[in-house]
C-alpha cells in the first residue's frame, strides 16, 4: 500500500478539530482500529485520505419518501 509522499499527515488535535470533537474521539478511533494511522516514533499521525475515507464511510444519506397525495377520494 503506497501512499503519495506529498499527502499531509494530521495530528490528533487537527483531526479532532476537523471532526468537531474532543481529542479523545480520534484517539478512540485509533485504539479501536477504525481509522488508518501512522506511527512516527511515539507520535501518531492520520493521513488526510484516511480521515476522508472514514468520514465518507460513516456518512448516512437521508431517506427520501414519496409524499402521499392529499385530497384523493377512496374508490
């Protein structure tokens, strides 16, 4: 699995800011293996593409229901 070397690696605080959460949430994602991460020595970094993949995989589209026509007379 080769990733481009120009891809930005995000810190935990940066990931938390992008997700609008506390730093604890990205750390939990890493601990549970729900997001790809890179260890650089003792530092943990998350590639931008991995964060985008996580967001896309967990995005739920709204359900569109057909609205019943009102005023119809029952036969």
